[in-house]
């Protein structure tokens, strides 16, 4: 399983190097890194705390990863999601997808992020000058994930 939920930061270059080492069948790696913003809804935030339910969260992320692997011809997938207290500019999430061809890697990375935003069991609390507030689900995230429900897998040879 290529899923990790951790409090510690991660090294993007080291993770990518580990994924591709000795694997000449990989022709494309797509990476996405999510960061804590310093504002939300036009209001400054000084940090964010992410909570999760250990065990349940890892199983949910593994199911999302398995769905991506079933849809696209992927050589490898890595999902790292952090929890705990984070400051603006800190890395929250890393998604790496590797395939023989770029289209599958791009599509799978986009799918994974759309599903992580809507299906991963994390609870986010922003720290603002007025105190803490829990972050609600966004309709735009739900709409982005919904487009994958009936979409066939894309990408493969020649992409």
C-alpha cells in the first residue's frame, strides 16, 4: 500500500527518487503538493489543524488509491497526507502517480486529489484572528469529484 498518514513533513524529491529508482518502465511521474494557505475566504489564517481517525483514514485513502489503479495503467502511486498543527506554507498532501505514459499519470493525479478532497476522512480547523473555525465541505470540490463517477479510464499507450 502506497499510503501514509503522518505528522512529519515529507521530502518531495526523495519520495519521487524512491518511486522511480530502478524502474525503467516509468515514463511519466506527475506530482501534486498541497500547501496551507495564509488566507481563507479573504480572511487571514495563522494555521490549520488536521484531525483524523487512525486506521479508518488509512483504509479510506487505500480505497481511493485502489480505485485509481483500477482506472488507469499506473506503475505506482504514493499518497502522503499530514495531520496535526500546520502553519501557512507547510505541505499538507503529496500525490505522486507514475505510469508508462503521461496521460494516465495526469488523469490519475487529478482524480486522486478530487477524491481526497471529498472522501478522505480529515477534519480541518483554521486558526483566525477571531478564533478557530471548522472548515466545511465545498460544493466546488463535490462537483469536481462527481465528474469522475461515470467517466471511463483514460490514458495508456502512446499518451
